[in-house]
C-alpha cells in the first residue's frame, strides 16, 4: 500500500469514528468501509491499536506547538490550548477513544516533549511539569466535548420554575455569555491565573 493509500486508510478510520464512535472502529468495519478484505489491512496496519495511534497522529498534526521556545511558558501554553481545542472539537468522538488507550505515537510524545521542555525551561519543576500539561489538556478535552454538545443541552425552558437562580442565569439574553466557547475562555483564564500564581510561589520559595 502506497503512502497515499495509507493516508486514505487513516482518513477512513477517522471518518468512521466521527460518524459512529470509537467502539465502531474495528478492522472488519474499516475493511468494509474501504472495500477490502480484512486480511489485506493487516499487510499495512498491524493491529487495531496501531490504527488508533495513526488516528492520534493525524489529530496531533493539527495542533500548533510553534509558540513554545518563542514565547514565555504561559503564553505558549495558552496558544497550545486553543489550537488543541480546535483540533479535537472537529473530531469529538475521537476523545474517548484516544483518552482510554496507551499513547505510543511518536509525534504525540514529541509534542509532549516540547510542552514539558518549555515548562521546565520556564521554571516549573520536573515534579509538576507533566501535571501542569495534563491539567490544561483535561480542560481542553472537556471543553471540546462541551462545544459540540446539543444546543438544547441546558435551557431555561427545561428548568422548573422553583429553581429561580438557574432559570435566571439561563435567560436567553445571556446565551452568548453562558455558551461553551466563553466557558472555555473563562476556564482557561482562571486556570492560567492559578498556574501563574503557583509558579510565582514556587519561584519565591
């Protein structure tokens, strides 16, 4: 299978997950989608686990890490978070699949190396650097799912009249302020504020 066909196989796998969810991704279902025998796929992809890592690599291609090494750790981390959100909000069904399988893809590990290396250079300890990265990553992935949630997930009309505080806050005139995108920005601002404060305390100590 040429590189082009291999890329087509990855695209077909990603399309399958987008449409039917991670559990639907099997070698048999992928073979049916690309009109091949299951056995023929194993000539080019060794296992479902390898296929998942190829999908992971495809998503990671869209995450921009260029701010690291150019801007301070906090500005770079914010830029990474926004790019990360864009990449995963386009493929929300991939999140449960990738979040529950061991990471073996080199490009993902190289991305983490860039992030953690920048944090270490910025003064974070080796004890805290990965936790900082994963804290931001968790906010991003949760927000990516929130952004693609149904528009009627939480509406004033569904709230009983006796729950006055919630009904008031869900007034349609506040829709822009209470939406998922603003929640992501607000959460990221709060998260970064807390990380900067912790970083400053550690530095002074």
